[in-house]
């Protein structure tokens, strides 16, 4: 059972306090989007054996959504951060790249 | 025969005899016995039948690894199948029964299967039961169902109670053998908070049986000193009868405490699940002896050498009068020596190693025991009990040199570290060729949240079989673990044990080396599931080369013992068959729990009334006192109907519906979800949430709204009321309140976080009463001077109304097609207002009504219900609700989804009313079919029933359903085939079957 620190209330939360929300930083495609873009937004998800950036909600706690960067293979957590960003902040990227220098995420710079 | 020795047995109390039964027969044992040792003391070696061939099965081990001695324990509410006799402590009055045989253990019909062995090879079920097709349903499946499973499932409700413990510790030590004790001591001495758990009822593990000298005293005395020292440490908690069941992510460990299994009269919870968060875990879980693979190695009387030794030393039980020891390593000699010292006959030690053993072999020889080196057992002799062994050269093909008479064969194929817990959460193994076992690879431990290793193995679980090395290893692990959690170990030397000086093991995976097909076909690997050497070789030949495939094809290691004895032998045989090294084959995945744990322990207190919270409306007790038939709706209980006198529920529903249509009815609508959405951007936000426009809703007005997900499918509906300039109140379905609130929050927090909007779920803050029927206005007017006239308070508006000094918010909305008001008051006032309205309603012949009447009323009017008309694949357009889907809005959740080609397909199933030609009620979920056939030869379905009721108003069945291109087919008659083979003819009609013009609600 994972433990993640909720960046809002500061609680080290057991997985039973949290609910998983899938891949983070998806870009929403609305009514004018192409079929390909919309399909990608609705269905296509990264599923790495390795570092994953994902959404969590502190559902049995403060109720806030947040993001986590985590290795799906070793379960190492590189940090949790605000849900109100469109990409992992620099300190999180640094923490990931310290262990995985070649880490890339979709088309993120 | 197996007997109790006159003296000895370090764990039993000769002064405390106990009575127990096995298959109804009364037997005697002593306090301290396990059920297995007590059975053996009564010469009960045959204790069960194997799964597939129903072969006689005897006790094979003395601990958790036992594959054969599975029994049913207790009776009625305390009955439990598949319990290992070796880990069941004896108590006075214990009742046990054997399993998997008919009509009796000694005479079993199913045993004919063993003679069919040649036609029941690995993968038999997969190959055999394909043809002829019709045989599956009538012959094969009943046969397989009958043979499936070993024990019988309990019939009664579990009479015991269970609980969970939550614990946080610095260092968790799993295993209370000598390594675990030493590791716990080393960690405890630093001041770290330590929890030490041991699955058996005794500390010390194997060490006191195997003997040795530590720091100049006997290993037994040394162990006692460690226990005393740990006992005195306030920072150390020790628990016997508590197994480390599984190691999970980020240092989470489950412990399984069997609190009262050995003392059923003790009271309190039977089992306790320890939910442990440990900064570091040390697995000192010991090692398990491997069987040797020779023909007939499954005959009762063939036992692990260490188990034979355990029964003699711990319980004073001689498993046989004449015990032949067969081994490929020095440890087997310990059994020979122990038995000889107890005065028992050991005709020979058969040692597969050409050069024989080390110091222990010399000791055995000096006791006068005959030692045969380079030899093997070609074949064990006997049926339900061993009678002898045919001995041959290990290097040959099995030509018999001599037969040795014996009634017990003690076998030792070497030891395998118990790496299960290490492996559960990603710890990797390395093959140790010197010792012929897998052991934990210290360089690749299970990792914690910071990427640090969080588990260490210690002692024989770490591959340190030698006492001296094990103690040093455990001392190191204890110190290291404490240090990693912030404590400083003091300097000091680890305890020193005298080394035995053992000769190396010779890996032996088949005895003799060149055994022919006949011998191999009687050489068991998995004793419970009947997997033999030939089965694994067949799997390899048929292409099941991955160890995981072989496992599933042959069922090797898939029995309740999860292959604790069979795994290594099996994968060695597979490796040989594939001509590759053992590490190239690898192991199957170790999964928790280590041994089966009770469902009760997993559930803990969460059963019965505590399984989940019950939500009660303010009027709940009134319903209960007035004949409510409850219907669970999420965690709520809502009245389905109210039974009066000797009414049936159908009578009650008819009465309730009729009262509402003709005069007046009251409904407790408090469970409806109520979400406040407030803020400068609330209107814009609701325009995204709902398919229709909400921002332009006038203050004081109500509007029915639909909510979709991004796929475009309908997820909820309800009436939205505009409270003031920046406040909306959104009603949701009863079941939707929590997840729709979560849905709103998700979008607000993760997509439009810069929008200024708050949401609050106020469902439980309000009581809501629907006052419904032609007399609804007349009733409310009795309680207020406020103007409730149609002009002052029109349909689809809301108003603050004072009802007898209680301020209520009244919505003029209708889910029944009648004149209807929903009266919302603060929850605390709900019951009082309910009582007053009921008293005032008497003169109108009013009734309270439940959810079923509500459904009938809405279905008569063609109103949809989320969960009936929708199932997660239905769009608003499918339900002909296009009028509630804005065409003006640039965007809303689901808009893009609804533009997808399949969702715009004109042939989609759409909502219609359904009327049976004979007026009967259609079954729920029935499908309409045409005569056309699809590619699979099945009749093509063109629609289904989504809601169906008897309408007391129309005096016939009414239904709604989704039908292919339905709205264009009004008046058409379609077929609904019934389960009994008849066909219902059904006319497609308008979904609104009552008061189509809506005159009744708009008065």
C-alpha cells in the first residue's frame, strides 16, 4: 500500500485515503478538435514501466487533487505537487532526472 | 507404526492429556501437541487423499509447508476447511475430519483415478473436454464441479469475531527463530521500536531441535537468554501465533494473529489482522527442507527428515519403528543421530553423494548406523503405508541392489530459504550454486518511497544455514535496520557458535539419476495437486517452456500450500528438460499471503451492521414505525412502499399511486443530492457541467438539467434552482450526490482552477418532502398565508415560504406529472414539518408513498430515471432529450463526445414507450428480436426494456425501452421473446402514456 504526501494538508496518506486519477497533465480537447486529438485525449494513456506522473485525490482527507511522480517499477516517489500546473515543476523534474537522466514525458521539453 | 515415546518431547506436557476426535474417532494427545503430532502418536498416518488421483496421503512435514495433512476443523458456525494439522495446536475437545474422499478415507472410490493416471496427464482438462460440444454441459462440467476443491465450504454464518490492529514500528522482525530473536535483540538494544512476530506457538524455531553451542552454552539456553532479554525491553513487542502474511508497497506488512484457535474458550476476537507500517522489515523466516524425487515418494510414511526429527524431539513421537534416512546433504544425518539416540532403529542412511558427508556422518557412523554413499532409493514400497525401500546406485538407472525393510523414510533434498516475504514486493533472488538454492539478492531488495531498501533477510532465510553464520548475519541485520531508522547501535561482537563443518550438498533432482519413465511417472513433485516429474517433462515437450506456463498447465504449486515443497524441485526438473540452468528458468511469482489467512481476519470488524454506514433521513424512524418496506439506495434506506394491514407490496403500491393521482401523497425526498455552486464564475462553470444552459436561469427559477461525461454519455440529471446572482442549487439523483460533487470538484481543481467557484454538498443539511397530487396546494395553504396561487408561484419556480413559523424553501417541480411542491427545510426541522403536513393531509385521504410508487408515477409520464434508462452508454439524444442539450453553447462536458460518428448514428437505440398487446407487464431487461440472424447465428436484437411496471392509473402494463430507430417506428408491433419460449407482441408508443399535454402539473 503506497504512501503519498498530500501537498495541500501535509498528511502522509495511506493509499486507502487516496483515490487514483490516472495520467496527469492531459490537455483537454473540446468541440472543435480533430478526431485524432479527441481520441488521444479521451483514450490514449501513457503506461510506462518506470516513471509515471499521475493524478491522485486525497478523497478521505482534505478532498484535494494533487499530482505525484512515481516509478511504477520500484515504487519510488519523486515527489507530489500541485494539481494546478500543466507540467511537473522543476524540483520534481530534477528529482526524477537524478535517478533517470534520460527521462522524457510525452512531448514535454 | 508411529507411536508416542514413553519420555521426551520438549514441547508437550505428559501430565496434561487431552481428548480430540478425527473422523468421529476419539483419540488422546497432550497439551503442546499439534494435531499432526497427536495423530501420529495414535498411529494415524493416512490423513487425506490427493486432489486428482485420490492417492492416500500422509503427514509429510511439521510446519506451514505441509501439503497433505489438511483437515476440516470444528462444526457449524465454527467449521473451517483446509486447515493444516501441522499448524493446528491441540486442545481438549478438538474435532477434525479428513477431506476429499468418498465414501471414507480408507476406502475411496475416487482412488480409481490413480489407475487412470496414464490417461489423465498434465493439461488433461484442456485437451479432453473440448468435444463433443454437448458433453460439456451435461457430462464434463458436472463431473469437474463435483471434483473441484478439497474441503467443503462452511454452511453456517461465521460465529467468531475478528479485528484489525494498526501499528507503526521502526523495525519489524518476522520469524522468532534464533535469527529473528538475535536480530530483534540487536535492533532493540539501540532503543528502536521493534515488533517481533512468530507464526508458531514457540520461540526459537529449529535451533533447539538441531542443537549446537553458542557462546559456550547450549543453543537452547542461549535462546532462552535472548527471549528473556527481549521480554525486558520496553521498546520491543513480541507476538507468538502471528504470521507475517505479506509484504506490500512502502513498508506495509500484514501480520495474521491466530489468537484463540488453540483456546476456543478464551473469548475475544479469533483472529487479528495486524496492519503494520515498518520503516525496516527483517525477514527471519527460516528455510524449508525439500523432498527428494524418487518413485513412491508420496506414500504415507515418507516424510521430510527434519519433520521426523521434530516429531521425535519436540513431541516425543516416533514416526516409525524403523526409519530409513535418504539424503543428499549433511542435515539428514541429524535425523538419523536423533532417532538413534532415542533408541529407535535406523537401518541405514542412503547418501546420494559418492564421497558421503562430513562431521555429522562420522558421528552417525560412530553410533553404529550403516551408511551407504552414492546410493539412492529406486522405489519406495507400500500402499497406504511404507513397508520398505528398494535401494540402487544414484548414478544408474535404478537396478535394485537390495530392499531394506522400514516403515518410515526420512528424506532430505537440501534446504530452500523462505524467500516469500522478501519477494512479495519486488525483492530479487540469486541462485546459489554451492548450496543449490535461491536466496535473496542483497543488492536488489524491495524498495521504499525514497528508493531505499526496506527489507533485509536474516539467518537461514538469507541462505545462512550454518548456525554461526546465521547468528552473525542476524546480528548485522538487526543493527543495520535500527541504524537506518535513526538509532545508533552500540559496539559489540555478535554471538559465536561452534561450526559443524559440513560437507557440500549434491543437488539431486531425480533419484536415481537415470530413472526410467515407469519410475518417473510415480515420482511426485506436488503432493497435494498430484503433479509428477513426468507431467513437468510433458509440459516442457509440449512447449510450455516458461515456468509460469508450466505451473498453470500442470497445476504445479497451485494447491493451497502454493508449492512450498514442490517449487524448486519442479523448476529444476523443468530446467533439465529444457537443457538450461536453473537460474535461466527462474521462479514463479511469490504472492501473499504466505499461508492462507481467514476471510474473517481480512474483513475484521466490517461485517453486519458495521459493514458500511447506514444513512438515515430525518424521517427514517417514522418510516420504520409505519410499515416501510426498505429499499437500499446507496447507503440510504428508502421506503419502497408502506404496508397497511395485510396488503401485499403490490397492493400498497397501487393504493399509493392511486392516492397521488386522485388526491394527495407525501414522499420523503431528503435523499436527493443537493449541491450548492457559488461564485462569480458559477454560471460559466454550470454551463460546462450541464448539457443545457444554466447561466441564464432567472433568479427564483428552476430548470431540469442533464450531466454527461466527456464520452458524451448521460451520468446524472436533476433540477437546478437559481438562488441568487452567484448561487445555484443543483439537485442530483440520490445515488449521485457524492460522485457528482466529486465530478464537479475534479473539473474545478484540475482543469478550470482559475475559475472563482465554490461547491458544497449540502445533501444532509436539508430535509425534503414532496407534496404531490391535486390537493397539494390545498394542503400547503393550510399552513401559510403566503400566496401559492398558480400566478404567484408558477411551475418551475421556487419560493421561500413560512409554514407554521418554519421557514421552508419550496420548489414547484414535479416528477409525477401532478401538481407538486418539494418542501425543503433545515434537516433538524424535517420530522416536525413531516408530522404537521401528515396531520393536515388526513382530510384529503392522503398517503405517504415510497420509491416504487414514485417510479410508477414517473414512468406513466415517460420521465427517465438514471440507472434505468441509462447504463453508462446512453446519450441524451438516445433518450430524445435533445431539447435539454444546448446548441448555442460553444462547449460543455460531453459535447465533443456526442459528435463522434457512432453516437450520431441514426440507427442507435432510442427511447420509446412499449405497450404489450395483451396488457400484461413486460419482464425488466427483456430484449426485442427480429427473425434476422447475426454472424454467430443468433437472432438480431433491436431493443430492450429499461423500465416496466403495472400502472394502476391505466390498469395495464406500461414500459419504456430503447429500440433501434424507435421514435420513427411509432405504432409498429415488435417481438420480445420470453425466457419460457413464448413471444410477447409489443406496440411501440409514445413514452408519455398519461396526461401527454401536462395539464395536471400545470394548474
